[in-house]
C-alpha cells in the first residue's frame, strides 16, 4: 500500500481543538441556544467544520441535496447530530500538538485557517459574489490535508525541506516528489470521500494552483489569493509558506485591484479582532453529561 492509500485508509475523522469543542458542547447543553449561536463557534474550527460537513452530506440522512456551507450543515443536522460529531471530534482531538514538518503549532494552523476564511469572506463581499457561505467554508477547510500529513508522515518532512532547498522548488512540489502526493491533494481526496460539494473539493485540492483545476472557479481563486495574502501577512507561515504569492491569472479572473487587496488586508485585522472577542465571550467549557 502506497503512502496516499495508507493515509486515506487510516483517517475516519478529524481532530478538533479541545477548548473549541468544549465551548460547543456547553452551548448544546442549553435548550434555548439558537443555530446562529452554534454556527458562531463552529465556523471558527476547521476540523469540527469538516466533520459536520461530512455528517451533513452523509447518505444515511437520506437527503439528495448537498449542503454547501456550515450554516446549512447546522440546519440539516440539528443539535443531536452536532452533539455526536462534537463528542467524536473531542475524542480524536490532537490539534493542540505541533503540526510537525510544517513548523506550525496546532494553534498557528487554526489561526491561519481562520484568517484565510475571513479574508475569503471579505473579498467575496467586495466582489459581490453570492455564495459567500461556500467561500468561507472553503477558506476554513483549505488546509485540512495538513492535519493528516503532519500526523501520519511527519518523518518525511525533513527530506521534503532538503529537496526544496536543493532544487529551489515549492514545498508542494517537494511533497509530491517525496511522498507521491501533497497535502492539498490529500485534503481533496478526503473531501471527495466525505461527499463534499464538487466546488468545495476543488477548492481544497487546487488552492495552491487554481490553474490546475479543470474548470475555472471563483471559489478556488478567492481562497487561493486569500491563502497567499494571509501567508504574506504572517498568519500561519511555516516551512511551506516561504516565497508564496498569488497566481496572476487568478487575480486577473477576479478583477482584483491593488485598492481592493489593500482594503481587504486592512479589514482582516479588524475582523480577526472581532473573532477573538467573539470566542473570548463564549461560555467557558463545562462537563457534559447526557
């Protein structure tokens, strides 16, 4: 069995931050809590969001239409399913550990995903793109493959970094040469197995190079640019974030101007402060019993 098959076969669920899961479980114990308040916590946890999207698109629910965003997933699942997914995520919680090989702590990876999702949302609104929920979710989950790579193949990252230095190639190219696959492709495969919407799968799979996508997609372009801008701003810069810049063709397709990018970058700082305040104001985790 090759590395790719080993990784896919071993992964059945994503970890989530214990503190975040605790906040969610505490909310779910309140019968008067609203779906929007639940979404307020879920939308800032990429691992838990992935699990909820997986559950919401499960064939066991017997619903043909796919959910496209976290809000839709919460509406479809209801508090009982969300509780079960949250408990499962809490059990498999590992994001507090460093993501070895990427030189990222779990919190830094989380912070990067939040920044990219927020930046994606800001640019979508500036460009008046309708499906903002899908774009935000794509930004939140774009690096889900890193969680898997860091956990299962961390011993190969020194070889990858050496290849980057020797051949002056990107981290993703070195990943593919050493492992036969990169973290973006792994994330796309898992998203596909979990029956995510096609646009979301492509966003995860091609977020480093939108031009590789069989079809042009605004979601991929936005998340790609948001990812690059956040790395350039220092949000989640690990070994793979060095010398990373937006793809010129993606910028052209979206019609992004320097003014729009500068405005979005400026607004990101304020928006992330609001995220911090929102999470700080959430109730402290309590013991859960059902």
